[in-house]
């Protein structure tokens, strides 16, 4: 692995970031957010809308890490559910709703049900993440306290168990075909951002020359959280299990804030300290990204062009599909624009 192709010296970091979704990409720019989904007929369904303005809390160091993490969880769940709805419309046999979703829609109506299911998904996701990756390791490693009273060793063991659980989880879900596809779009997102940050024309062939690994990735953020957690927990000693659980939860916002600041620094710097700190997250991305096809890169590029700052011309201007056919636009709403790219 050539680190010079990941920490690119002459690259110009961008604030644009993305997320892989079902059969597509979400790109968020300073002005607009775009969701691009590949449809079964080969066309690309595109939805664009204004990016929500950042609150004053989202600009304060340390605090902004927590604010942006929660915001990303909510926004990420929304776009995942939106992509699922788009695919359900075009793949009705494969994406049939379960009985619980149907029951909630019948009782509350589709719009209200969608909001409730979205919030429920976020709450469950956060609860499971904290429970499995933060609390379970400290309870499991508590058994080691009978063998040693070394606080540093116990906290290090807890961090190792947490990391092993996370890697095992990623490795297991990566075997699912749908997740493999999502990881391909994750790779397409990173390649496209690398291509843009290096000032190259946004084409699949230009993007393919880059790695699927990027220093400013959410996967690296999670790795920073795990590493900083070991150091933070070591300073709190090794009290009884209930006190450990309480302190782990209370200190989590601080850990998330520090991890976010470290991630932002890693995204705009290529010095040797950043490279060393970023390497665990970079290697973890080898599990969460796959090599994308040119068609998947087309989707990522379309989403990227849709959110470029100051782009007053149609995002698809001059963009063609792999067969050389020009892309077209159809507007359906004043609040947001939904486009079908043939």
C-alpha cells in the first residue's frame, strides 16, 4: 500500500463528504445535498435539496463532534430509508415491506409512520452501538480483574475486546451481498472525492486510479473513538462494573468530540504524526470499502457534481453515461429536485 496515494501531498481537501446507501451515494456539500440511486433500467434517480445550516453548537470545537455525530446518524438513517423507498418502488418483489412497517403505516399514515420509524431506527442504532461496542467489553473484561489489578492492562484489554468485536461484526456483514454492494459504493465515494481533491476531471477512468481508502472517513472516526477511549478510561481507574458503565456513557461525548477534531486534522494534513494516527482507521477501511465498477463511479460522480459549491449550471452538463449518451433532467418539485438520468 502506497501511503502517498492516500495522503496526497498536493491535494486540496474539500468539505464535501458522502455516504454509501442502497444502490447509490449520498453527497453532502456546503450548499446542497444529493442522493443518487441506480435504478434497474440503468438510469440514475437523483434527489437534491439544500444542506441544513449548521447550528452555533456545530461550530464549537469538541462540542461540534457530538453535534455532527448525532446529525450524521439522523441524516444517514433518512437517506438510507429514502434509498430503500426508491428501490422498493422499482423492485417491488425484492423490497417488500415487513408486517410491522405495514401496520404502522395503516395506523398512523405514511408520512407520520416514516418519521417515527426513522427516529426509532436512530435510537435503536445508538443503543445497540453503545451496548455492544462500549458496555459489553467492559463487562466481559471485568472477569480479568480477578487475575490482575493493573488498571492500564485492564483498560487495554477492554479496548482490544471492543476492537475485536467491531472487526468481527464488520467481517460478518461484509459477506452479505447487499453489504458488499454498499461497500463498493463506499469505495466509489472515496475515489470520487480523491479525484476532485486532486483537481482532475470527474470521470470514472480518472477516479479509478485512486485507492478506495481516504483519511477523512467515518470508519477512521470510529477507530479514533476506540483508541481515545482506552486512554480516557485508563484515567478513570477500574471501579465496580456499574460505575464503569456509567462513566463510559458519561465520557462518550468527550471521546466523540476529540475523535472528530482528530479526524478533521487528519483530513487536511499529511505529516508523519497524522499518518501514524490514521493507519489503524485506514487498514479498517480495507474491510468497509470494495473496488467499485465504472457504473458505480458514475453514480458517485453525478452526486458529487450535484453539490459542487457555486454550481449554477445543471450538474450533469457535459456528463455522459458509459455509452456516450448525454444525461437529462426532469424537475418535479420546488422544495427539492428529483431527476432521472437516462
